[in-house]
């Protein structure tokens, strides 16, 4: 049973446009969500996170939206740049004191110059 | 600021051999983790540790052993490597969960 789902394996976006990466979850106990970016042969790099008590968090070009009733979150990248081309993972955990992440399978973003 | 370092980065071993992957962090973070990444599965948690001498199983612990005698080190041992343990292994750490930092990965091939 996959608790964090990224249903789009890949996404292509034109440079300068908005990239929207989606993530759904089934475990209502999740209370913290994180997005990671991963280049080939490197470890995941933390991008942005959001607590379940918020519905939006913004950091520069990256904004994460959380819809708890729909159990859905999305990552918006505006404007998209060629260097954003990578695999993006959505992850979540429940409860302070463990921080055990459950990951989605990732979405490969390609930003076309 | 070295962060998290993993060694070896690349390893080929034979079935049945014991292999230890090392993880060292320079931040004195309390929490440390080992994940593996396989095609079609994303990253899955093997073991985690909340502090020195405190470890617990994650989603896929079978065939692995961990220890944490010092806060900064969290080695992962495959006691008798199997082909199904061919994977990319990532170590991670966090002080509080708001941001969880990953190492660059250890590529392990079991032949």
C-alpha cells in the first residue's frame, strides 16, 4: 500500500513557465511534508517543507501548497529553469520524535530551454 | 562544512560477504537514517536512530544491522550480502525534522 503517491513519472515544461508537481497521500497521520530534488548520482537535496497546520509555504521560486481535506500537495516552480531538471520526490512523516520519511516514487522534471 | 559523508561511494561484493557502509555527519544531529533506493520503489527506510545507542527498524530492515556508538557515525552492515541488496544506499540526518539532510549515496552491487 503506497502511502505517498506521485502519479506522474515525468513532466516536461518550457523554460520560464510554471512547473507543477503533484503528490497525494493516504495516511491522515502525516503531519509534515517535504520536497526533495535529486540529480543523477547525487543524494536528495532538500527543497521546501510544510507543516500540516499550514496550507502554503513559499521560498523564492518554490511554493508548496497543502490541501489536507484532499490529502494532496503540490510544488510550484516559477519560473522554471533548465537547472531545475531533476527528479523530485515528495516525502512525509507523522509525529515528532521519529522523522521517518515515507517517499513517493518521484517525478522527473525536464525543463526545455 | 562537510555535512554527511558516506563511504565507500561505490562497492562491488560477492554474495555471502559481509559489507559495511559508513556514514559520518559533522553537525551532531540526533537523528540518523539509512534508506535504499530501487527502481520503482522510491526511497525506503531501512533503519533509523534517535540518538547514540538508540536504533530501530524501518520498513525494510531484513538482512541489515546498524550500530550507533557515537552520535556522528551510523554504519550499516549487510551481514551476508544477497543480490537483492544491490541498490543505492543513502544516509540522512536531522536535528529536528524540519529539514532532513542526505548524503551523496553509496552504490552497492552484489554479484
